RNA sequence: GGCCUCAUCGUCUAAUGGUUAGGACAUGUCCCUUUCACGGACAAAAUACGGGUUCGAUUCCCGUUGGGGCUACCA
C-alpha cells in the first residue's frame, strides 16, 4: 500500500509551492490507490504562527486536497485527526522522539554536545574565514559517554548530535533526479534533539515517516542536501528507506526562489483575489509536470488519472501569473450563471450588490467572459444596478457626430417603446432594431453605440441587446430617455 | 568558499540520435464587430558556450559559463 504525506511547518500560511507539493503527493497516492497523510511539523517554536495550521488546512480543503489520514479539518471547521498512527502533530510526540534518541545514544550512534551557540558561531566564522567547509568539529565526541549522560541528566544544557561516519559515500536514487551521491566526510553531525527538548526536523521527519509507514517522500528540492543525514538515521535503526522525489522549486520572474517580496505566495492571497481553486490547481500542476499531450485543462480527477513522476521535470519553474489568469478565465467562462453567483457571493455582498436580486444571474452572465478574477465581478456588473453618471459626449460614436445622435435618439426611443414585452429578448431586439436602422438608413454603429452607452454609461461594456434584456423594457426606456435629456442640455 | 543540482522561444513546456525543433501563455498584425471581451487566422520568438562520440546531435560524454538549493539547537 502506497502512502504519501504532506508535512508543512506552520511558520506561515500555505505557500503556493507547498500547494504543489501537496498536490503531487496527493495525486501520486490516489493514482496508486494509496493514502495521503497530513502531518504538522511544528518543532520550531520561535517561528510558530498561531493560525498557521488552520490556514494550511483551510487552504488545502478549499483546493480539494483532502487527507485520508492525519490532521484534518472537520465539517464544523474544527481541527481534528484521523488514523491509528497519531498524534500527527509533532509537538505532541515529544516522548516518542526522546525514546528514539535515547536508543541512538545508548547504541553509540549519537552523542551529547554541550557546546554553546557562541562557540558554534565562532567555529563557523573561523571555518568560513579559512574557506573551509563549515561543520561541527566533534569536540564533545571526546567526552566519555557515561560522564556525558550524567551531566545531561543533571540538567546541564545540551543537544544530541548524530554520529556521522567520516568516510565512505551515501548514494540514493531520487525518483526525479536519479542517482545522487554525497561524501560522508562533508556531512555534518546534525543536531537531532535541541536543548529545549524538541527534535529537529531531520530527526522528527525520519522517525515519523517510519512510524506512519510512509512509502514515498515527496518534498521540495531544498531538502536534497539533507538526505545523507536522514539515510544514516534509517541505517542506525535498520529501518526500511522510503522512495524519495525532490521537486524542483517554484521561482520568481527573476528566477530566484519564489518569495513574498516579489508578489503573493500564499494560497490565501489568490483565494481572496478571486481565483478559482480548480484554476490554481491546474496551473500549479503544470509547473513542472505535463501530460505529454496538448491537453491543458485538467480537473483534479483527470490529474489523478494522468499524473506520473516520469513526466515531472527537473528545472525550476517561474510562477507566471499571466498563465494563471488565463486558466482562471477559462474556468470562469465554463461556470453556469448560478455557480458564478454562488462562487462570487462574498465579493458581490461586500460591494453592496444584492445577490438575491431577480436579475443577478442575468447580470452576471453579461460579464462572465470579460472578467479574470471573481473579485472583478462586482465592479463589472455595477452599472446594471446603478447607471454611472457619464458625459453626453460619450454617446457619440467615433464614425458619427453629435448632430446625428441628437436626430436619431429621440425617434429611436419612440420605436423601442413600440416593441412588446413578449419580444423583449436579445435575439428579437437585435432583429427588430437592425431592421429599424436599415429602414431609416442609419448605420448600425450610429444606433447601437449610443444605445449601448445609454444603457451602460460606459465606454466599454457588453453588447446593447444583452444589457437591454437584463434591464427589462421599463429600465431600458428610462435610461434611453435620460440619454435624450443629456443631449438636449 | 564547499557540497548538491539544473540548463529548448520572454514564460510554462514537447521532441531522448535523423522533425521545416511542436503546443500553450504573453506580444504584434488581421478577421469578426457598436466598444470591451470571446472566437478565428497569421507573425515574430528557443536548443547557453566550447570540445568530443557518431554518417548524423536538442538528445550521449567531458569541460566552461550561468542559475538555483543547502551549508542553524529554522523548516
């Protein structure tokens, strides 16, 4: 049984890079009828963000990536857990890490280190100055283990370090990169247990992945350098090593690692701006993976079907918002009017638009193909509910002049008044108004431009017949009469 | 500095020894058209560089250059 996991650290909100990592882990698990687990790695108490866990869960839920095991968001919105291998939050697993570190200590595979952080900093500075590789010098390795244990138990401040072999090589095969090898002498004696009693990432991740029976570790490329340390821990415990896939990083437009400074990185930011989860997911899925065909639009279900690590690339990908915008437009375009109202509800209400209005669905349909994000919708459809105050000059078509408009509009209003309610739909209106223009010898533009401006009050807007249908006969006539009035002033 | 790693249009990418190097986004032009958007057509746009191997390299090997990651009692 294949089991993958996403193990974020709540040092902030869910990052779009994290979303992609979670997505790939989820896809791989689902594709292989396996399970997807979510674990919270909160061993860094200094960078802990209070609502980080909540945001990570909410963002994943929003995207449709739901864990089978581990920390979950319950229906009520509360944070809960499912599975037999819990707890799934590392801060609740401290006794477990203590037990395993003691095993390593007693077997001579780890040792207590009493060095102060000042000494460590100094050591690093000296090494850097001499252009030597940095790393622990092994000073505390010389202390007799029994004596060290006594000192530690007496309460002396200390950490536990991994005893890394200083010769030989560590080789492993990454699912994306193939064989990668490291010289052991260059691998540091990594701290396993910090002086505050918490494990470091490197120790907790190995213990938990083993205990939670993870078969495939899928994570960002920034972890690849730490793999030798992790493998050494597996070796000391004689544990089976999971398969690993290190994903290429997401990049800023200048190709540096995707960062907050150069734009939005939290999934939350995109959600708030009105990007659809389907679009964001489709977009990030294609950052580093592609199906090898020309199909571009993929639902989560389809991604599960076609996802394959053999098609995941090795190069970092720029997070290109223009492409995301295109995806979002595609998804918005395919929404029904009802769905669009429902999804854009919060933005509509925020702007004071009544989502219960009888014409809301029709109003929304006017702009469906014109907006990029849901947050643009209220501003775009506002003119339907409240005509903007426009200048009469706007009523003049570029190929016409003010005299012609003044001549056409009043008689046009009279004609519109003769159109019956039963014919009040865009097709019939188009036909009747077209015929009228032709019979009177007016060009389409000289009639339709002022009509459209009179109805929308805007230089750019949907077509006049669609707007007229949404507005209804009475409001259409009101707006036309107002235009006539504007012209006569 | 050391270690690891990557390298096809501006961007996301396809093509693993033989293609006019394909697609998408963005850009430009045109068509549609009352405006905007949609849609359609067309255009411009790439194998980082230098050596090999080979009849033949985007593709395999070596080097150079450039980018990125790591180098914490952070993840």
